[in-house]
C-alpha cells in the first residue's frame, strides 16, 4: 500500500522494473547455469560430449523442438494449450515428403510453403474450435491430436517415404551448415528472434499476454480476444508445419507415425523455460532455452550411458524442479515488493 | 445547456433471465456536465454502465451518440466512439506492468513497434496529475484495492474520451485521493467532457454533479438538477420511503477483554501495535488508506504471519499464521476485498453464506442442505439481499449485494470477536443503517467488534473507542466523548504524537 495521502510529490520509483526484469532474467540465467553445469560435468566425465559433432547433434535435436516451443508459447501465453502439434508435424512431414517423392522436379520452396500453409490450416481448425466455438483448448486440441494423426494414417495407408525417394537438394537442407552451424538451428534461431521481437514490441504481442493474464479484462479493454487467440493457434500451426518439413529433411525416412508424442517434450520445454502454464507471462527465449536444456540432457545421458528409462524420470524431475523454482521466485517477489513499498513510503 | 446530449439512452431495458435489471430507462449525458446515477444496491446502475460501454446489448431501446442511434457490438465500439469507463470492479492484468495496463491496446507507436519510453512517460505524467506515487514499471499484481482503483482512473483518463463513466470510483479511496479525483473530474468537465458518476456517498454527488438520475429496482424514477433537490429528496427517490439517519450505537457496558493484541509487528508493514477490544464494545480502527489497518487485521486473523508480538482471544494465545486456529477461537474477519478474499465467485449464494460455518450445518457426517438454505434465507432477508434465486452464483450479484453476502457469511457464524474491514463499502444508504444496526446488536449480545472504516461519520457514530493508525503505527486512542472529525483526522495524518 502507498500512503499517498500523507506525502508530498516524489519522483516515481524505479525499483519495480528492475525487480521484474531481474526475475525474468533469473529464470533464464537459471537455465543457462544448469546448461553450464551439465556441459561441465558431462564434458569432464566424457570429453567426447564437447566435440564439434556432438554439439552439432545437440543443436540439430534442439532446433525442431525449440521451434515448436516458440509456437506453443504463443498459445500458452493466452491461457490455452495446443496438444495437436505433434500430429501437425507428422502430417506436414509426411505430406511434404510424399509430394517430393511423387513429383520429382517440384520446386522445393513451393513444398515448404505448402507445408507451412497446411500447418496454418490445422492451426486455424484449432483456433476456430477454441476461439469461436469456445471448446476448452485441452479438449479441442486433444481431439485434433487424434484427428490430424488419423488423416495422416489415412493418407499414408502404411506407406513410408525413404530418403532415396527425395531430391538431394531437399535432404541437404537437413544436413547443411553455415559457418559450422546447422542450417536448421539457424532457421529456428531466426524464428525465435522474430517471434520474440514481435511479442515484446507489437501491440498484438502484448495483447496475447493481456488475454492470458485476465481474459475478462481483455474483453473490456476492447481487445479482439477471439481474433488474437485464432492468430496464436494459426501461427503455432504454421510453425509446426515448418517443423514438419525440417523433420523430413533431417531424417529422410518418413512414415505416418512421425513425431508421435513430441507434444509432451514441447510443453515440457515451455514449462521448464518459465512460461506460466496459466498464461500471462513467460518469453519465447525461455521456452527455447528450455528446449535446449532438455535436448542437452538427453544427449548427456546417452554419453554417460544412463539407461534410456531413467531419462524420462530425469526429465520429470527437471519439470518439477522448474515449477518449484517458479513458485519460490513468485513468493520472493511478493515479499520484496511488499518490503520495498513500505520502505519507499517511509 | 439544452443542446443535444453527447451520449444518451432512450427507453433501454435489459433482462438477465428472469431478472429485469434495467427497465425502460432514459438518460442524457451533456458535454460539460457531471451526471450522477443514484440507486440502491442492485438498482441496475452497473448494468446501465455496461450497456453504455458496449458490454451488454440492450434488449429494447436505443443508444444515441450525438443524437443519432448507434449500436455498440462490443467494448471496442464504445471506445471508438469516445466512451471511457471505470468499472466497479478493477479489470487489471496482474502479470503486466502498471504502464502496460493503462495503455493496453492503444500503446503509442514508434517507427518500429511500441514506443516504450513515451508510454512510460505518459503513465508517470498521469500519476503526477492524480497525485499518486506508483511506479509505472511495477506489476499490477499485489496492488492494494485503492491503488488498483487509481490505475483504473489513470487508464480511463489516458483515453482522453468525450464521455467518462465512473462506477463507484471512490469506494476504495480516502479523502485526499477523492479530492484529487474530483479536481481532475472538474477540469475535464470544464474542457467539455461529459461525465457519469456513481457513488453511494450522497455528499460526493452533491459536490461534483449537476444532474442526477435515480433508479429503483431497475426502473427510472426521476432526473433532476442537483441544485433543485436536497439529499433527503434524493434518498426518498432511491429508497421510496423515509429513512433514519446513520444508526447510532446503543450504549452497552463493556465486559472482559475478548481480543488482546500485544506489540504485534510484521516487518515492513506495521510496527508495535497493541490494543484490546472488550466484549460488547465496538472499537474503530481509523486511518488513511495504506496506514496498515487491513494488514493488522489480516495478521490477527492469521492470514499473514507476524514477526513479533502476540494475539490473545479470550485469554488464550493464538497460534500465529493459522486462520483455522483463529476461527476455532471464535474470531471472524470480514475482509475488505470481497472478490478475492471474501467469496467463491462461482459458488451459489447459499453455499457462500454457509461456507464459514459449515460445522453448524452438519447433521451427522453430512452437511444439511436444508439447514444451509434456511440460514441463507434468514440472512438474505435481514440484509435485504437482492437476488433471483439462492442457487445463483454470487458473481451475477451487484457489487453491493456481494458485500452483503460476505457479511452474512461471517455473521452467521456467531463469532465472539468479529473484525469487519470496511463493512459498508459499496453498500447503499438504506442497508448501511441496517449493517450498523446489526453491528450494534452484535455488540449488545456481548460480541467484541473491531471495525476498520475510512468513513468518518461511520467511525464517529458507531465506535466506543477510536484507534488511529498512521504509517504502520498506532498513534492515538480516542474515547467516544473526545472523538471528532478533527481529532481523528489530525492523528491519521500524523499531526499528533501518541
Ligand atoms: N450477468 C448477470 N447475470 C444475471 N443477473 C445479473 C447480471 N448482472 C447483473 N445482474 C442483476 O441485475 C441487477 C442489477 O445489478 P447491477 O450490478 O446493475 O446493480 P447496481 O445498481 O450496480 O448495484 P450496486 O450498487 O450494488 O453496485 C441485480 O439484481 C443483479 O443481480
Ligand atoms: Mg454496481
């Protein structure tokens, strides 16, 4: 509380910003610290973890999940969730691969654009269900998770597209590097920076946070809530579509089961990255770092020869640790705000 | 002055199911005029506001903008037309900064994206204009209700609207802040803005407004120039009958000490607070908004922990930070923030009333729905609650009626010590007297009452003793005989030493 009535005018304080920024940074710094520890320890035990090839693999593994995590963040910020991304990735990967295999000579950029459009269309279906028909996102996207996968199976009819069926120009997208950095990682990085900038600097970006923070107030503020939620789902779908092509280019062998279950990795990355699952706060940078951390752990455990089953448990433990950390930080901030306000008043 | 109104309603009605919230109401807002909207709790004031702001669509009737009929499909349309609204309940985004809250959807733009610096500067400027000290970068989460209300006011002002609608903006503010707000409102009036003002405090309407429209049970009663009527006329129009003045407390003899607070300190919030409340006594805790009164109440009740000191109820020390222990000892707290602390908004009226006293409703291992309903019915009648069905969720009730449900919930427990935080905030004149009568009656039956109130007439009329807090410390204890507006205000503003 501010005892506004009793004090002469004073220059407005500046501590709140620093505090809030600090927390956001602490969150991301925390992940960086965890990454540093992970690389330090694993590298000390087995130096092959720090070789160029190993690091390159980690970046490649991160790229696709990070891109999906960036898209998912857009949706989660609005207090929704999209479980169907893995199916969209599957549909896009198989669809793209099939077109490339059946039509030699088709322009690759056209195929990529088509896959992105396909993803966006899937996102639009989710957006309509959630934004317009008011179906809770959890249920709606669980439904489309199965529906999109079903379409994928129907189209595939048990077929599998192999690397040999696809043009080399396409496959090289998945393996090429620019200045030693895998192209796919660069694409993901570009997406991350663009989306991150938009969320921070565009009105529409800020409105996504507002919607997740207090949906009723967003309506009263005159925000086009439905349209924004639609847009978040469409953007997420488009990124999933792009991730699908990347998948096909990277792995070369594609069937109808591609990316099954990946949605959980994506959501885990988002949560570990500090995006509030009830909307309103979090950044895409955090989500991408979360994806990087999870991918690094998976690689590290492989290098350390830890049982694959234990990996799942470790990911789970990490999730819980992230949530506990968030809780503690929130309490600290509340206490700090309280104390600061009082001291400033007196 | 009889030119075309900037914004007008003509023959507007709105029903929610069977509840006819607004019936055939007409209202004209003129440029350069502050128009008051008066009526009891549930009279339909907020519903009318929401029709003007495009939240609700009228079932019948028209909205006229500069004399021409318009349709508002949503709040965005009304904003486009130059209507800014301060809603009764704050509508903030807790995760975003105060600045972003003010400018959401209309952030100033630079060549590339939002111009944060300009936005922050405008927010700081607004706060200076309102005379408040808020950090523009602070998140809205955790703001006191008064500060939330101030942010709402800043938000509405920043729209530079032609029509400014304020639904009980002063309910949570103290005198000084109200004066500031009125200063700003009068300046806007001079600039030709049309204002609509809602308050349950008659003196505020008479100070600020030129015209007043009265509603009763959703229906239009009268529209008068303020200069032509007296406060008594207005009350008669609102209530439809004569009303006794503020209810003075009956004389009771104070019994033994029921609540004893010793050197209570919560670091950074309040320091070294000691006082006693005896059975049959009403003790008021006065002070400015932000002096730490509600915080003391929360700590005593065990919601917040304290760092030093002790609390005793009927001679037994309370376990710190345990509302359960406090309740078991016979303590009750009617909190100031009804939406967040007092009610489960989605539960029914009867459930909410039953919540605090579930033990009394047990028949064997189960809760008796019948007893629950009976209790809710009793209290609904006593507090003149306006509702459709007891099974309706409380979030469809009007603001004042929600407050009544909170009161009923705690009064129904028959506590031995009750702490009421701003018991009549947002409550209409008729029921206010009723609440005062209830508190007095409670004291008469030997309950110790600690009443936090920012309304001086209420404090002076009700309290046997007045404790005054200033900046987290108890600075004065004034007996009923010596308590005057001057003595209490002097202590509250820190002009006397304890
Ligand atoms: N969304 C809704 N659904 C159902 N009933 C509603 C809804 N909104 C308001 N009402 C009912 O309409 C009536 C008028 O409510 P309104 O909020 O306009 O009163 P008010 O005059 O603002 O009262 P107060 O002074 O207590 O704020 C009340 O009986 C209320 O229960
Ligand atoms: Mg109201």
